C-alpha cells in the first residue's frame, strides 16, 4: 500500500481521470491504478474523485459548451489537451459547489503550470476567472 492522498493529490488523480475520459478511455481498474501512481485513496478522497467523475460524465457536453463560450478565436479541439482537462476539472468542481472558487482556480492554475506549457497557467486562470463570474 502506498502513501495516502492529500486533497491536492486527489485533485491531480481526478485530473488524470478526466483527461482519460476526454480521450474516450474506459476507466477500469488499470486506469485508476495508473492515475493513483502507487498511492492509496482514503474513503473521503475516493468519494471526492468519484463525485467529480460522475458530475463530469453526466455534464460533459454542458461543461464543454461553457468553456467554449469563453474561448476567443479558439475551439476545444485546438486547445492543449492538458489545459482542456484542467478547465474541465475546475469547472466540474465549481458545479459541485463543495470547494471555494478561489481555491479551485488556484489549484487549477498550479496543475496547468505543472502539466502544461509556460503560458498554460495564465490561460487557465483567465478562462476560469470568466467562468466564475
């Protein structure tokens, strides 16, 4: 058994799984195992990740439409896939309403910086600020 996940690490696992769903990957045990990266998810963190995945799966079209409405001269298919996954995760969290929006945006920007390119953090911050209005 690996180390237990913190909330930020759980958000990172959720990002990996939202990314996988966006790529039409089936979320089987192997996918979950890869996303967990050797760590264990205590029950509250498993529930948190599952809530995000359920909400995203149920509302992906609506989430994508909201993101698209704030893109200027861009379409979803032109976005970097990691940036799109971060936006999808953050908007899903906003829709759940269990985490304060400034925390969601801060965590999303950090994920975008970690997984994206140099400008990804600023891009994600700008889109999420508009979505939060």
